[in-house]
C-alpha cells in the first residue's frame, strides 16, 4: 500500500512538472512570436534568400573538380586577386557607396572561396560617402602582396576624395590601415606592381596628354614609381599607353590596368571599350616598366562583343581582368561580365568570373579568342569542390542571433549603427523608422544584400505596429536612388495597410494596396523573382497561406539598361518615415 501511494505521488508530481515546463515553453514561444513592439520600430525575425536559377537546375555539375562561373554571382564587379608564398589567395571587388567597403575573399585552390570580411570596415576609411550617389564611392580596388616586406596593399579610388591605399600584414585579422592618400595619382583605377628588384610602381587610368582629349573616352595609362619605405610616389609620371591598342581607331576608356613581370618581360593588361557590350580586355608587353609597351597583334584577349546576343544564357560585357599563376603553375584570370536576361537587361550587375589563361607562342596571355564563348561550367583538375560554395543555387537563412551582422549584409554610405540593433531584442533585427529615405544620398535604415540570381525567393517575418501615417517598414528592392520597389506595412488614415510602391525620380507610384486587420502585428513577406518579373506576397498566419499582393511586376525597372550606373541590385529590410 505505501508503495502504491508513493507511485501515485510521483506520477502526480511528474504531471505537474511537465505542465509547468509546457507552460513555460508556450509562454516563451509566445514571447518569441510577439516580441515587444515599440513605437516607430520594426522587428525582423529571420531573412531567407534562396537562388532558383533554371540554368543551375538544368545543368548539374558532373564531377567533383567542376565549378560554375561566375564564382561570385551578383554584383561583385572589378575583381582583383593576389597570392602569398603560403598558398593563400585573396580576392576583392568594388562596393561604390555601400558600407562596409571592399569585400575580401580567401581561397586555397581558386575554386572554393569564403568571404573573410571587408577591407574598408571603418568610417575613417570611407570618408565622404554621404552625399555621393550609389555609383560613386569606391572604384576598382586592386589588391597586391609584396613578398619583400610581407605586406598586403589595397589601392583604390574614392570618387569623393581621390586615390589612396591601405595596407596590412594579416588580411585575416581585418585590421587594415587608415587611408594613405596619393595626391600625385589622378584619374581612377590605380594598381600596385612590386618588381623583383625591390622597386614598386603604380599604374592607373588618367587624362589624355596635356588634358586635351581628342574625342570622348580618350584616356591614358600612366605609371609612377612608389617608395615602400615612405609610402609616397617618387619621380616623374609617364604615359605608357595613349588611347589604347589601336589609336587610329579611337578606342575608348582604357582603364583598370595591371602590371606583371613574367619571364623577364613586363606584361600590361587593361580594360578597353567601356563597360557596356563593347567591353574587352587587352594586353601589351615591354622590356621596361616605363615602356615602350607594344600591343599584341591578336587583341583583345577577352571579349564577347561579336557573339550572337540571342544565344542561350549569354554572357556579355566581359573585361576588367586580373591574372595570377597558381601554386601548381597554371594560370587563371578573374574578370567581370554580365548575364543579361533574353538579351534585354540584367539586374545582377557585373559579376566575378574565373577562367583559365592560355599563352601564345610569342608570350602573351589570353582568355578568349575570336568567337570563343565564356563557359559557365569549368573545372580545375585536382581541386575538390566543397559542399558550401559561393556559386550555383544556394539557400541562406539569417536568424539575427549574433551580435554583429553577417558579412553578406551592407548599408548605404555608412554603418547606420544608430538606426538598427541586434541587441535591443536578441534574436531580432530592430530597425528604426528613420526620418531618412533611400532616395536621399544619406544613410537610411536599410540593411541589404546582393541579388545573386535571376530567379530567387526571399522571405522574412516582420513585427510592426505603425502608430501614424508616416512610419512604414518592409522589404526594399534597390538599384539606385530613383529605381526601387518597396513592399511595406503602414497606415492610411485609420487603417493598417500593406502596399507595393515603385520609387522613381519624381513621383512614386503605388502599384498595389490592401487593407489589413487592425490587430495584425506579425507579417510574413515574400518576393519571388522569375527573371523578367517579380511577384509580391504576404501572409498573416506564419506562411501557412500566402496572399498575392502584386504579380508580374517589371524587373527591368531595376536594371542597368533602365537605371544606368555601375552597381547591381540589392534586396533587404527597410524602415522609414518618409
């Protein structure tokens, strides 16, 4: 009898404990589902980005050593690459007026890359971005390693204040120096060259001789010696290329130069033809860093400008290359190119491609010749592709559980630390509805990432209770200051509404608007890109059922063809009172 009583007591106590545990779980779960929503604040629980490009689905990789290119899909323009003596490769790209500046990637095999941070990750390194348009800011960074002093150099142009460089002994630490200005280097696109005799040089795009261009796009490549001890340029500046490969043909925009010493000769490569469909890469050779630089008779060494634009999955605007010899002795090139949709437009911007370099009998490097097509599938023998790669279709889920934003995220022109928080309510990204707009050349409350696929899906969960007609928050698709789509929750008079707005230069246009339940505070928002069009959805039941807000929205509005500029489109989370 006593044993039975004890068992009943134990069972009763167990039930109580389970009930208490379940009660605590449900309580905490409710707290998670409905966090404290403060005035003029939007909270985001997660953000999911999933690429769904048809090409990758229809063309799976056939072997472990194969890879897709672009290796960095989406807006990763103006790539530059270097290597150290330990087998490490580092790659950087442009960021223009986004913050932080210049993403840096690391690899041990040229195929598997991982972003390790940003080179320009402090406001002191990015002076004057506020007030600049999105296509201003940081142009064409070039990274180089000097084995003689074991120092890495990153040189670039800030359109707002001139040419400068930063340096570090350890790229993994993320502590690059403050900018060291180069007042004698005018123009854009500077690049270091460290010779084996200890001397150093800077080459860059510059004005026509005597600043008297003979036609639009008439530019030069100039060189000047650089003293690594004083961190200053020395000696005269000299024009080593005037106009381009064939001056009689009036070539335009010779730019993005890189200088190498290979087999005792100096090899100069540069982009030519502008950033559109006539873009290309050309090569010259000399016995001295100061010339005479003789162009290769079979230039260009990279272009797609003569190919049928109606071909399947076209790659266009190829150029702005940098080459490197791998540890195994083979040569490779990184370069930018675009992937237009149906030969109409592209939203992803200029992307980073990787292809092998070949050599001519007379000692010139080249990537393509004639009508050779840039293949989207390549292989590097002996390299095994890892599970998590930067290319192809992939899915990223951001839970906002860390104290710092992941490296994929960017803001505009500055850190925006006063406009968002990951600590105010742990597990959520808190955005303030700022009195700033994404149309202004300022730092708005926008946290975005690159669009990296033509076809993709983005989903987020937002908690928001607008208290007046000014505050609104949601998902922003951004090309530049005057080409945006904003799906947001806000108020219209006494009603809570969800809307889709096309943000233009002059008058914005509301494409869709629906009334929401007055007590709704949790909203799942979804954007589906089908390449040519975007579809916008929302859900009030945690994604169990989705309601179409607006479909077949013109994606070309966010393209370079419509907007111009040098960036690709980004997508992210945005809150404003304007």
